[in-house]
């Protein structure tokens, strides 16, 4: 369905910005939203327990909603923001990223012109430690059916996404039990069901290299991806081919984790056992009666 006319004073788009102790970065992120050419926007900043003066910075922006919570993680922060959202379209912006001025304009137009599209993302510019870098081919975004590629690595960026609120309500929000790879989990739940429309314009500036990035905080990030893959296999939404691909990637990641654990002087046998168990289950699942 297309977008309904808004004559009731409600915002068309809600932007949720989670943040934690990034006072200067979040100031720039919010400014990139308030400078958008598309005007019908609600902005909600969810502060996940900052103690660096973030509240004072956010409250300088007129009309921006500030929500404080005790430190519970980015998944909870995003979910809290969406729970307060009034817009029919939901967008996220990580507090270390920026938007180009026409980002929302192009995405809203995408939904207006394509009533069947339920989620879209834009291309992005990568900045690492202040220097622009080009993503490797394996990281480059494409559109439509990206489920198979998304099993290997996260190909959807929260800062680049806009989705219909109805889709969020259908698939559920971010998994609050995951300390990392929560976006990998959500995008797999979505891409298993439908294509992701791609706007081939670099409308997001993705800034990385910070010491507080989650990828630097945890060893063995595939631990969280394995959790997401197991959930997906139990969800009942996968086709036979999707299930086959998911089991293959899960086995691969379990093997990598087992070897990594052994190098750290830890026991990796449980991951090898998990890989073998899923291989056995999949063989039984696809065997003819």
C-alpha cells in the first residue's frame, strides 16, 4: 500500500538515534537530521546511560525528543525509540554516522513510488579514522533478494535503512539478548521474508574506527551470529533452499569458532558438536520419507 496522507499533524517519518557517551558525535548526527530537505520528521534520541553531558547537547536541539535509560545496550535503546515513534516510516541513525541532506527525501519518494516496497536502504560512504575507504566487493550493497549474501555478513546498515512501521511490527524489533550482531539478526529475519530495495546513492556517511565500537569489545563475534542463525532455523519461515544455506553457514561459523577457541586455550568442542548436530538434523530434514 502507498503512504497515507498526513493531515492529522502526525509525522510521516520517525528517526531513532541511540547513543552512549558520544556527546560530540551525536551532536553532528542530530544536526545532519535537522538539516534534511524532507521536513515531516520526528527525531527521538535514546541515551543509553551516558555520563558525558550528552543530555545537555541533545536538549539544545529544538523539537528533538530526549529519552534517558540506564545502560541496557543498543538493541533496547532502538526498541524503546520505536515504541515511542508516531511515524508510519521508521529510520535509524547510529550516533557516529551522518546523513546527506536529501537522504530522507529519496527514501520517502521510494515508498511513494513503490507501494509494494516495505524496506529500503541507501548506499553509503565509508570513513575509517577520518580517511575515506572503499568497501571490498563482498561488502558492497545490492538490492532485492540478498538473503544468501546476508548469511555470511551484515549487508544492511541501520543508518541506511527505512522501513514501514507495519514491517517492524510483523518481524519484531532488535533482539535485546544479543550484545552485538543484533542488526545481523534482524536483517536476516527480514531478508528471509522479502527483498530489500536498494537506492544506489551514497546518502549515508558511515564513520568507523572508534575504540568503543562493539566489534572491538567482544571476541568471536560469530558467537552471536550463530545464535541468530539457530533462531532463524527454528522460526519456521525459511524455504527449503534458505534452510540448506543457513545450515551450511552455521556449520562453517561453528567450525571457525571452535578453532578460535582452541587458539585461545579454550575448549571448542561444543561448537564442533553443534555443527555436527545441525548437519545430522539437516540430513534427516531433507531425506525423502
